[in-house]
């Protein structure tokens, strides 16, 4: 089974294919991206050194892992995504986050 979805951006009409689910290893990569901006002295308590960079690092890692192609081209998707107009970029980010959360919730065991 392939967990992908194709969307079309509202402004540039780019066709973006992304993963609707990530693997456990990919989620660890996304979570680890923010650790560059977190400090700890004892391994138990953590201090965020730059909250904006934490959020950006996580978003960039999510996009790099999730976006598979833009307009049928798999080359340098993240760089091309960043060059899109802001409404298209935000649309792709929001759709990936929304879809992946929905898929995770729909596959989680009932409590």
C-alpha cells in the first residue's frame, strides 16, 4: 500500500505529491531536527535556545521527508517548494500536517 496524496497549489497550480504517513525512523529525524536548538545539562531538563528555529527546523525536516515530487519532478523538491509563493508554500505545509495527523489518528488503536 502506498501512502501518498497529490494536491494542487492555489496560486501556481503546482501538482505536489507527498507522503500521507511517515515511518518511525522518519519521525525521529523530524523530531531530531529541533534538538540543535535545545540545551540540557543533565539530560532530563531541556531549555529551548531559539523557539523560532525549533519550529522552522521541524517544518523543514517534515517537508524534506514528505514531499516526493512537484509537477512530476522529484529533483530538489524542498528548494523548489521554498521558491513558491507564500500562499502555495503555506498550503502545502498545512495540507501535509493536516493529512498526516488525520492518518495517524485514523490508524491509532481505540482508547
